[in-house]
């Protein structure tokens, strides 16, 4: 559900006070628990450490993020790969083939230099 237009966007006031007068490139990450706060245009370029329930992953605010909420960029659940044992075997085969291709590519220039 969206917030009504006459109320305006919800931006946590303390965040605006923390970035007031600072430059984005020189400021340290700003730690916050305000996941429900919307990102305003003044915040572009700043790094925020947004709490996800366990730790504070850093979020670099860009132009495209304006209007969204901080919680959208600090995920609370960790994705665990599906596949188990079979997937692990496929990944190992892929890794071995990449290593073989890299060693073959290395050996080819060395062999051509030896012929000269």
C-alpha cells in the first residue's frame, strides 16, 4: 500500500541531520536502523550501513534508488543454493574444465616459442 500523497514521503529526520553539511565522497558510512525511511535526492552519493537484523551491509545510494526504501537494498534473508551434492559435482567439473582450458592456453604460446 502506498502512502497518501498529501502526507508526503516518509524520510527519517535524523538521517537528514546526519548528512547535512557533509560531502558524499568524504563521509563515512552512516549507520541506521531506519529501514522504512524513503531515500531522498539529498542522500545520493552517500553510503549508509542499513541494519538487516544481524549486521549492517553498506548501501551506496544512487539516482535510481530515490523514492525507494532503505530496507529494499539490505536483504534480511540469505539465499542458499539449491542442488546439493549433484550441483556440487557439476560445479567441480566446470571448474576442472576451466583450469584445463587455461593450462592449454598457457602451453600453446610456450610451444610456439620453442619451435622458433
